[in-house]
């Protein structure tokens, strides 16, 4: 059979996982080095490889599983900082190695290779600002990478005793995946390929549509076809032949003599007798002087003995290319054999030609590539290029992701799979053998006790918040103890003391917490136990103990784990329950980078007005914002507690994004100080991306729901262009904020659609609540009330002017340049027209140059305080807001409230506020002539203008006053708090049914 008739797929899957090894010690530990090495050796080079393939337009498909512990550590700002320090140290050592080995015939080329390699990775890491998760999400959006999840702590699932604990491992994993990546996973990598039929109902309920088992568990594995399980999931089989090419210790590619030898490292080779060599090496090993692998290795595998020859990078790269070509050819030949076999069976009448083409599933540990097998990424890149080249030559074989194959070729043959794994012996020998036989009785006892405690405390309303946190932490401790990594280490007999300590300490913590609860100790005493454990392991922040209740299923079709009500709970009933659960006055913590008198744009006014309204409604509001000149670090204004954080460096002294990070550090410290004073908050409300870091940190440390208001997006502000690194980074931070927030508020339907499209946020996670406007205060008509520029513009002593007002930040997307261009046409018919531009911003100088030919007919009066702004609105005959992008348009509301006719662009939130020829006029964005015609129309028809303002005032009063907006906001708060406290609402639903 010719290769041109081959039809089939190769699915390469990389499983990325490191156990949760974050430590709160000042000094780096050996275990944290595992994480650093995985990122530097494996994940960053993988990103570099995929970027290169994309840039060169090489089509490829990969599936990558990301375990929740790995996601947690990748997102941890503490570890991100230490990881960068590790990279910097590698760069420093690589430069020193180049000098040390200068001129050495065998080792100098390798030293230079390391120097180039580590400096390149540092550049990539800095370009990503440490956000590898965001990069993986971007690659997923590009269509070349599929991301799937793993069990919450990589537990070996067949040995989990209780069904609810088995379920919790999966539910918490899906919850974490969604929190970090913004959507639910379609598939799962079962840790160690550990399958048990008990998983089936939970896979179905969570929408996990595919997984991988080892070949011996799968009776269609030799035909390259997945099977359908009882849950409807697609069970793929690991391909043994493709696995042996990589995994086999005897014939696998990594054992080739020309590849780099992992175990010969200068961390062990140098300075054995102390002296100068040891002093040279000492800064790059552990603080206690313990020797470790540094990553600098100069020998090749050579052979089975201890004698090793020097490593030659070029020779190894050539071998990686040869092995890649062999792998590609082997998979093509394998698919040919499968096709011939199916044809023969069909001709013999023993089997009809199956509908789906075969797929060869090739799963490997991501850490194998680059870390254990240094040339692994070179090989993988050559494999992907090889398959792309084969397609170009007419060989009908393609790479695919597991999800794409499962969606396009869903299996119809159903089978019951046995309990199995891919470990030694095919079942549980690795994780259950004499050296670890003591572990699982301890884990099972801990499971039983936690399940009983969850049943005993079925209703969280009967518990204090600290008692709930204690139960949640007990659940966290159980999951951390269940990690299969600890029993794997006991089997391998490597760092056994550490593994034993992790199992025993987590189990002991669980029992201490539950004993304290059983003893009904005071919250203060309980906090002394709970809070240090939370700080030590800020992991699974959304985990709730009610996952471990037998009746507490959070499953709901077409819903998310963050959405706590089952699909069968009707909206009227939901509202009824929410009203019953409504708390007394809330203590609310708001984060906003600007707050009056520090005003940059509309955000400051919106946050100020909302906070004052909520305070007036009886709630306790604390706003964290920036300390500025002439402001007190703390003040109470109209019931609002304003805490102004002191940022060490000014915004002018350092790059803006660095200043933002400094601001967030100051915010976090201020919040910590409030917590130390005993303040406990019910909810956290973050305003825009600038406070992301503090919001994310505080959500975890305070253990409260996070609601975020997205006032605008960088993508929208720049008309879809994210060309600069700053713009790209802001976009990433916006995405991260939308992902980490439990719920979002936007001010318009336009913004809701934009957020859904840009950040893949489900509609149910977003509430549309408009901004409001305070009642307009009629000013005194006197030049004394205005700043000098405004006084001159309004009261210049000439014949009466027809004032056209623009108020807003002077940035491109506000469209002031369009209004100035339209003024040239307006002045031909109304020479007494005068445009007064109020505001500041980066476009000021360019706009002044554009307006210069119009003389005093265009006046720039700078930023106005509230009284001056009211004076301008009162004096203006009309207001014009010709925005190209406008999420809401608060200043348009203010114009409507002032009784001033207005013209706006037909875009964004402005189009929702202003009804054309009802309460204002609309014009197409960027249409100079249309704008000029509408200005002329309002000047010519004063009665029509008066009717527009009358309707505008009516709309503002009915929809945009702060009282109803405050009520909607409190409802959103209460719903979120209700969701967290009641978890899924299922128990409440059951009580309603019983009634």
C-alpha cells in the first residue's frame, strides 16, 4: 500500500506536573529547585520551540496537561520572583563557565552553548513577565496547543477510598483549571494513567470527555482506535511502540551515546577537595552547602559504565534529527500497517471499515524534554517539522490534539475498562509496595475523618468563618497528602525523608484542625492554627469542605463550578433563596488606583460615587487607593474609609508597569495592616487591571470572594492594536483579572460582549450594571468660580459665544481630533461657535497644533474640578463626545443630567445611553461631515434641543441614579457571598424540595 493512501493521526501529549513544593522559607530549598529546573529546562524551551514553529508557519498540534499544583506555582508571584533570581544566577554562572573553560577544546563550545541558552531564556521569561500560564493560554487561542487538566494533587486515583474524595480530586482540578485558564477543560490526564471504573459518573458530570489509559487496559489499542466508556467519554490508549522509542531504557532515543549525560554535573564534579574550585561553585549550590545539579554538564552518555566522553552539541543535534526522522517514518509505517490490517479484515468479512481513522497516542512527561533528555526539544521540533513536511509530500498523516480527534471521530464501540495504570506491573505496584504500605491506611483514615466532619457540619451557616476556613484547610491538607509523588519517591528511594515528612505532616495537620473543631475552641485559638497553614500553602484557594459531603454534588450541565446553583433551580426560587440569605450590612474592601481628589479619568468618579452610595445605604466601605500630595493617608469622607497607600517611587521615576507593581505592593501591605488590626471583610471589589496583583493576593490571603469591575480594555482603547510590550502586558493582566475574579461587573452590553470575546468569559459570570451620575448642582455664573483659562473662554467680553463643550481625557480614542476637524465646517455657518476642550492627556500638544489655525475658536482649559466642570456644562449650548471607543461614557450622563443637549458617536456604551433623536443625537464614529451637520442642527433648532434635554433628564432619573445602581451592586455582592457560603446551593435546593 503506497504512503499516499495512509489516513491517520499522531497525537503527542506532554504531561506537565511538579508536586506542590512551595516553601515560605527565605532560603531556596532542594524541592523548590525541582520547580525551577522544570521551568528552565522544560517549559520555557517548549514555549520557545512553539513560538519558533509559529513564526515559521509550521503547522502542528500538541496536547499539554497542566496539573493544578504546577498551575498554582506558575501563578505564584513569590515563586516567579525566585525563579527569575534562579535564571539570573544561571546566566551569571554560564558567563563564568565560558571564562573558566576558555580555549578548552572539548568543553568550551558547550559552555558557550549554555551561556547563549540561559540568556535567551531570561529574555523570554522577562518578555512574558513570568506569566507562563498566559503564554500557554495564548498558544491555545492560536489553535496549536490544547490544554487539559489533571487530578487536583496528582493523586493515584485507584487507591482513593471514598467516592466523594475521588470526586473532589476531579472537581477541584476543574475548578482550578477554570480559575487559571478561563474555561473548563474538555479532557483529563489521569495521574499515572491510573484508571478505575468508579471515575465514570464523575467524568460525565464534569464534562471531561476524554482521557488516556495504558495499552494493556484497552482491547482496541493495537488498532489505534479509542473506545467509548459507560460515561460516554473517549478512552485513548497509550501506544506501546511509540512509547518504547522514547521511554525504553535499552532502545529508547535518550539512551544514545551521543546525547548529554544527565548525572555528570559540575555540582558534583568540581571542588571535591574544597579549595578554590569549591569557593567558585559554592554560590550556586544550596545555602547549606549541599551539592546539587547545577545544569552545567559536559559529558555524553558514552556507554553503560562510569567512564564518560566529552559532550559535542553538534553531534547530539544531528542525532536528534536522525531520531526524529526515524520516529516520523515509524509512525507513517505503523499507520500503513493499521490500514492494511483493517482492509484485510474487511475483505474477509470479519470487520467493516471503521468510520474513524486510527490515532497513535504518544504521551510523555513534559519534564523529560530538556531536563532529563537535554536534546528532547530538538527532537520534538524535528518530529513536528517532519510530520508537516510529510503532509506537504502527500503522505496523509497529521498531528492532532486529543480533543480535536474526540470531537471529529467520536468512538461508537463501548467497552468496560479494568483498573489499571502505566506504572510497573500495570496496576498499583509503584504506589503500593512494602516501602509505602503504611501510607494508604493513614490516608484512608484521614479521608474518613474529613468526610464525617463534612457531614457533621452540613450547613456552613451554623459555623463561623474561621471554622469554615479550618474545614477548608483540612480538605487542603488531605489533598496535599494524597499526591502520588510521595509514594513514587518512596519506591524510587530518592529523597524519602522529605516524602515521609510531607505525608505525615499533612495528615497530622488535618487531624489537629478537626480535633480543634471537635473541641469547640474559640475562633482566636483556631486562627492560630489555621492562618499559618493557609500562608504556608496558598493552594486551591477556592476549595470548600462541602465537596466532601456525599450529597454535595456541584454538577450542573452547562454550568461551571464557580456557579453554585444546579440547573434545575429556577430563577424565582434562586432570587428567593438569595433574599433569605442576604446578610446585614456588609464590610466591603475596594481597590482603585485613582480616587478623588486624585482623578485621571472616569474611574475615580465612578468608584467615589458608588462607595458613597453604598456607605449611605449602611454598608462599611474601605477604599485602598494611592497617596498623593495634599491628601491624608487615612480619612473618612461621607462614610467612606479611604486608606491611601504610599508608593515608594513616583510614576515619573520608573517605567509605568514597574510603578503599577510597586503600587500593588503598597496596596497589599496596607490590606495586611488592616487585617492585623482585626478588620475582616465580606467581599473584595477590584477596579480595572491596575490592581490585579493586590486583588489576586488579597483574595487568597483574606479568603473572600473577588468581584472585579472592568471599566475598559487595552484592546478597545487601541482599536484592536496591541503593538507595544506595554500594551500586550496590560492585555495579559486584564485577562488574568477576569480569570481570577469570581464575578465581573461591566457598565454596558457593549463591554459585556467585548469581555466575552477577548477573554472567553462565560456570560453568566458577568453582570451589566451601569455607572450612575450624581444630581447636577447649578453653579453660580461668575468668572470667579472658574480657573483662569475657563473664565477667559466663557467670559471673554465679546459677543455671546455658542459654547460647544468636550470633557474627557485627551487620548486618541476620545476622538477630539475629529471634533476639531468638524469645527472648521461649523464655523462657516456659525462663526460665534467656540469649542472648549476640558481635560488633560498625552494628545494635548498634538490637538493644540491641530486647532491652532482656528485661533480662539478652540480653547484648551485643562483639567477641571467638579465645580468648574459644572460651570462649563451649565454654560455650554451643547456637548459633543465623538469617541472612537467608549465602554460607557460617564461624562455623557453628566451632560444629560445638566440639561445640556449632546451629540455622541454611535459606538460602545454611548450608543446604549443616548437614543438617537430621543434624548440626544448620534453620529457614526470618525465621520467629520456628519458630526458638523448635527452640530448645525442643534444650533438651528432650539426647540428640538430642548425636547432632547427633557427626555435625557427623564432617562437619567429613571435608570442612572446611584440608588438603584447601589442596590444592584449589593445584590451582586450578596449573590457572590451566598454562592461561596452555600457552595453549590444544592442542600438549600433539597430543603426546598423537602418542604
